[in-house]
C-alpha cells in the first residue's frame, strides 16, 4: 500500500506508525532539487522508535531534477530502540 494513497494524519505520522509496527519493507524518497517553506525537527521522518535498517536498492533521476531513492528493509532487523 502506498502511503500517498492513505488519508488522515500527516505522512510522517503514518510512516512512523507503520515503521513501529514493522509494516514497512520498502521506502521511496522523492528528493526535489529545491526546498520551499519552513519546518523543524518535529516535521522530519526521524523520530524515536524501533531501529529499522534499509539498503539503497535503486535510484532514478527525473528530467525535472527530482531524484527517487528506493530502499528495501534489511531482513531480520526490526525492533529494538535507537
């Protein structure tokens, strides 16, 4: 299930809840060549939770300059605290 297809709380809250439950086995991060707006640490993906490690498995560069980074969870590494 794609996180973008879900409704409700902000994406980062959904991602963190799914990671805590061990439900994410793949991440795709879209990185634009620019950033707009403002935010603080509370707006980032990084929060206290179970340690989950991912390997970079693919990269895709779009003509727009956006880079898509695809990560796969390393099997057997989920749980424990940071």
